C-alpha cells in the first residue's frame, strides 16, 4: 500500500460524518507503520476502543470505512475462528464481528453490514508471516503464492466495501 497522509485518510471515509473523521485518532504508531507490508490500513481507535477503521486502496482512491467493535465477551481457548478476509484461523478471541454502518441514507437509518475479521486488523501481517495467530499450530500452510493470498484478501475486503457502499 502506498503511504497515506493524515488528511488523505480522514477524507477517505464513506460511512461517517466529516466531524467524526476529524475526531478519530489515527494508530498510535502511525509514523512508524510498515507501509511496505500493508495491503490496507486497519486499526482500533485508541481513543474509542469500540470503534475501528479500515482504509482500502481502490481504483477511485482510498476508501475509509468506520466499524463498530463488539464489547469483549466470553472467549474459549478451545474454539477457533477464521477471518473472512485473510482466512487466518485464530483462537476465538483473535477474530471479531465488525459492523459497519452503510454509506448514505441507509446508514443514517441504522442499517449495517458485518464481517468477521482479525481482531487486530493485521491481516496483511498474518498473510506475510510477520505476525502469528495465537494457536498451537500457527497459520495453516497454503499452496497459494503470497501474491495470490494478498489478492484473495483484498478481493474479500473489496466485496465488503462494496456492501457498505451499497454496490452489492
């Protein structure tokens, strides 16, 4: 992903007000982000831990999506869950259901769409093996190349963005 400025990130959001985009906090380590290892930018808002944000590179430019994070519930050390974007399996606390208000009038009426994602939104790092899920066996080995895994992850996130935008 190409590095983005604070201004580019805040201007990219499609499902929140300009005021909300202005007030959101960027990742604590924003200046030190490993842009060369990121296919998209995702973070839990350090000032509002029940909000998270995604910024996806798309043909029309970066597309930002605000997400609601569920409050912590019971988790099981025995069960595992899988991210719907990068297909990384985690202990159940490593995947969360993120809900995004739809863009436009439908979102203002309270309509949302959700998806299960890595709770830390670090799919790019899991795909590249730079971060390991908290499972005894680690990430499953795949026959796909890194480029194919990245393409699949971005296609899954793009499909989610299309739902938020009302294109699907």
